[in-house]
C-alpha cells in the first residue's frame, strides 16, 4: 500500500508540474511523446495544417536517435562514450528548442525524462545549456532559455533515479 501511495503522490506532483506549463508546451510535450514513444499516429492527432505535418515528419526523423540514446546513457563518472551520447543529445535538444514550443528548462526536462528515462537526468542540464547557446537559436530566445535553468538544476549534487509516473496523452474532447 505504501508503494502505491508513493507512486500516486509522485504522479500527482508530475501532473501539477505539467499543468503549470503553457498550453503550447503541453501540446508539444504530448505530441512529442506520441512521436518518441510510438504511442499514436501523431499525424492524425496533431497535424492541423501542412506546416505541422512537415514539423511532425521532421520530428519522426530526428527522434530515430532516441533508440540509440536510450541504450547509450553513460554513467555519471564515466568519460567513455560522452562524445557520441552528448553530441546526439544536444542535436536532438537543439531540434526541439528550435521548434520554439518549449519555453524553458522545466518543460524540456519533463519531456526528456519521459523520452529517455530517469537515467538521463544528470545529462539534461548540460545538453540544454549547450543547445540553448547554439547559433541556431535566436539571440533573444537564447537568453530566455539560458535564464530558465536554475542554479540548483545546473549544479545538482545528485538526481533521482525514480522513473516518471505521469505520461500526458491526447484527450479526445468528444469521448470525455
């Protein structure tokens, strides 16, 4: 019973965190989880026009890297495989940030914890900062993104290994 209560309270905390994101961030996170986890046909659910259709197509192509990344997360103290892992993670992060749907570190972290699992947490601050500082990100947006990561998140002495409990999904308004 205690374990179920812990998971329920974790899910509620994650639900509250998700509710604090903008509607645009919420939509992008749900769409990205459908693409990245292969949950549903993102084209049918999320494409409202030709531009979104093209964006989803690009996302499917970019998210092919997730399969490689999931099996290649280096240990926190290991220098082995950092170059290939962080390089791919930064490239994928830059893609998502360039979509201009995620407004800061919190929504980025929320998404990537679900796409890659709890073991990726130690790598998220560096990937986010690196991708945010790339010239592909507009200077005014770059500044907002980099200011969104707290000192505590950037310098955390450790990270939870508990897997996320809440995975937001499309809700059909007619079925509800």
